[in-house]
């Protein structure tokens, strides 16, 4: 059998950083054979300048919104951003599909091998059938007014059936956000969470916690402008996460997305649960919408499992995990390179249930092989990515 043998300045396996004295060996299809000392590698070793790592995992994306690139102004705050997304979703199908195809091309070129993708329709299904990237499809359900819970469930389960027919092990139903799901809708969704990987937008704005603590704040304006009401809602006096997490506890894995206003008390609450939880950070989208960043140091201090997402082209200038890492290293320069790369590879694969094939250089896996150039102990604006396999 023919093999590829790669020696680089550094190799990050997905779990640890190795020096230049090791060689990565794969077969011609990209399946990992071994990581060995260079004296054991034999001949025909290809030497590369830079850092080798597994393919990136984009744990949170809205591929279906790719046609909105550049349509929504930056720094509006979450409520006005949501209003603009709702108002601008009416585009010709051919324009939507072309934008989806281009966005997938861009993700491939940016070294992404798998995506946790939010689906509110089936616009992305034809592109995903090409199997160019691996996806977990999160069929998103929302509805703040209890009277529409049954209608929303029926519509979303129709989308779920279409995805599940093609991708039975990579599709699940997920709630949109604490501020957009009524108790009736939570109850209707419960049977679809058991032993599944699910995701939810969490604490993306301060207004979300304010709503659950005191039934006040900017989301009241959103409901008024959208002419929706939830008479059964009562404030809990707590942040949003501990207020709604009971509905998620039957899941196999929960992916909390954004977490910009997550506090120590929320982390303590999550730790009391038996449900595995990953915190997904989308820093460029947080800067785009809210001009804020998640409390990364709080997550590091608590040894929280976190992963990386790009969010959508409605709230970002590109779908690039490397660019998310650049932002994190710019604002949090003390973070170790290994910590960042683990979040973008092994942690992400585990969060999406793809760890048996992706995320790390281990025998039998086919995680993709990337070369990061212009990198030493830090990701800078000059760092670039090249797909090797």
C-alpha cells in the first residue's frame, strides 16, 4: 500500500502538540496510519514548513442564510439583528442556492471538514447530498406564542423527515433559543431530544437574562414589533440557562451556542447536570452583532469544554474557523495554541458525534490534514491554512 509521510515544524494531533521529530503517516485516501518518530518513518518523507493539524470542525453555522452576506449592518444588537433577518429572508431560490454552494466552497477552502448546521427549511439539502462536507443537521424550531406550538412542530417535523431520510444519523430537532420557545412548544419537542445531539442559542445578549429574571428588557420590544405574545410566560428570577435547561437534560449531548453573557452561576448549574454540554464560541458574530465577546477566561478557569463556530454570513464576513481563532488570539493572547486548536478539532468532532472519524490524528480516522503557515506559538493575522488531504 502507498503512503503519504509528512514532517512539519510542528504537529498538533487534535489532542496534543508534538515537535518536528515526528512524522504523520496516512494512506493515499487520507486515513491515518500512525504518528511515529522520524527515525522510524523510513524513506519518502515530505517536509513541510508550518503546523500540521486535523481538519477544522465548524460547530455552529446557518448555511441557509448565506445569501444575506453584507445585507445586515453591524453592531445593531441582537433584537434589531433578528428583526432584519426575518424581514430579509425573501430571496429568489436560485440566488439562495448559489450562495449556499459558494459558502460551502469557501468552507472547504478554509480547511473545514464538518459542520453543525442550523436548518429552518430544506434549502441546503440538495447541496449536502453532494457529500463534500460532513454535516449534523439541527432542524430548528421556534415559537414564542403557545397557540402556534402545534403548527410549528408539524412544519418543522416535515423538514426533519426530509433530512432524516437522507442523513438518519446526522439529523436532530433543536430549539432556537430560550426567548423564542414557549412552554407548550418545549413540551411538544421533548420526545425528539432523548439520546440525541441538540443545540440551542444561549445567552447571546444581556436582554435574554433580563427577560427571564424580571420579564423586562429589549426582547419585550421584539415581541411588540413582531406582534407576538406569550401570556403563559412568567419570569423565573434566574438567568435563562438554568431556567430552561431542564427541557434539554434527556439529550445525549447539548451544544450551547454563543454564551456571551454566561456567568459563573450558570456554569455551576450546568456542572450539577449529568448531561454532557459543550459551549460553542462564535466570536466574530458576537462582535458583528453585539460588539462583545464571550467570557473565554471564565470557561478556561472552569475547564469547560468549548468548541468553535462561524455562525452565518448574515452575521459574519466569512465562514472560516481560522479567522475565529485569529480573533480569539487577538483578544485573548494568553490562550495556548493547543487549547485553541483542540477546540477547533477534537472538541468539535466530539460535540457533533463525529469523533470516531474526525478531530484527531489517530489510526483509522480520516480527519483531513491541514497545514497552517506563518504560525509559531500564536495565530496571527498572517497565519494561513492549506488543505493537504
